C-alpha cells in the first residue's frame, strides 16, 4: 500500500478527531480536561471545511463566521458531511495559539503563535534575534504537543469501551444518529 492510499484509508480518524474535538469544546464551554495538562481552552472559529463522498462524487462545503455562526457546519454534520479542516483557537497556561488544522494529514496552516516581542525590541541585535527565533520554535513545539495531547485523549477514548458512550453523546450533540462510527 502506498502512502496516498494509506492517507485515504486513515483520513476518517482525522475527520472524527475534528468532530470529537468540536463536540468536546462545546461540552464544557470550551474547556477540555486533558490528563497531565489540566484544562485546555479549545474554540472553533471563523472557518470550517466539510466534505462528503469520495472521488468524483466528492462535495465540499465551506462555512465561515464566528463560533456561534457555525450552525451551517453543524447542520452539515447532520447530513453526514465530515470536517476536513477547521480554524481552532487553543489556550493553555499563559499561551494562546490559533491554527487551521487539516484532518487528512494533520497539517498546520495559518499558525498564529503568542506574541513574545515588545515593539521596543524590534531593532535588537543578532543575539536577541536568535533568542526570539528559538522562543518561536519552542512555542511551535508547545502547540504541537498540545494537539498531540488532545489527539492522544481522543485515541484513548476511541480505542476503549468509553467510545460507545461518547458516540451516543456526540450523536445527541449533532442532533441525529449520523455517520460517525
């Protein structure tokens, strides 16, 4: 099996993860309790891409707007469309990140890291510039670990007996017995 076939075969996991993460973010008002980390703020905002079908019969739906305006995306879930891409704001500790996450290959797009530089430091020397670059790399690694921890939580639930109960709650949240299996 080549890489493209493998990605296609397993893409449902990323789509399920985005749907589950959206549900979990609304379950406790945006806060998700992540083992070993505590509460993480997860807010879906402004942009979501949903897909339905395969091959030539593939349809895409783009929903834009504030979190409260993602009603169209929620209705698409009822019609068995699956989230393929979502704009997400994450906050943990003192850091707040914004990222567009794609489901198929967990690609990070349009990453916005926390601001770390004061305007007065803009014209600083080379060492200061290197320090800022290293700090930005560390923040990107923190974002990656945060997404990894959320995905680990999802996989642990998905691979356990807890998934049946979680699936019932997700279907209730969507408002139908949809295609999320």
